[in-house]
């Protein structure tokens, strides 16, 4: 098979509620990871090319769906404001990332098995 036309696998992992509504997925996880790194929702949004207002909507929507806070924010002052992940957000993000890695590795193995001759 021509390498520029070869197939590859992309697995997306989303957590849904009992009614099938999206509650957590790659976008929220990426935003939380950026907040952890940058210690600011505004800086995280900017690094992702996202409006700060959109980042806040994403976080608030996820918090509402999950039933707990994801960010602990501090108001600006002498050292400036910022944001940090709550303990619940850290646990959720770690579990999501571990599951995503496991599912992706398994899916890649199965993909290679089933599509090796295609």
C-alpha cells in the first residue's frame, strides 16, 4: 500500500452519562492539562487558541455535569491570580489519561492484526 494513502487508527474516548450525553472527553482533558501546566485558565485557553469565555463555558459545563469543581481559582493580587486543578480534577484527569492510553494501545494492536494486509 502506498504510504501516503495508508490507513491509521485514531481512537477518541468520551465519557457519557446514562442518557448518552457527553460529560468528559479529549477537549476538557486537554484544557485541564494546560491549566495544570500554565496555572491559569486564561493562559491555557490562549495556548490552545481558544477564547477565555469559551474555556470558562467548557469548565463550567463539565463541572455541572460531573457534580464537582474542576478548578480552584485565585483572584489577582500582588502575585497575580491563577487556577489549579482540584483534587477531584486531578483524579479524573489521571484516570482518563490512563484509560485513554490503555484503550489506544489495545486498539492499535487489534488494528494491526485486522488491517495488516489491507
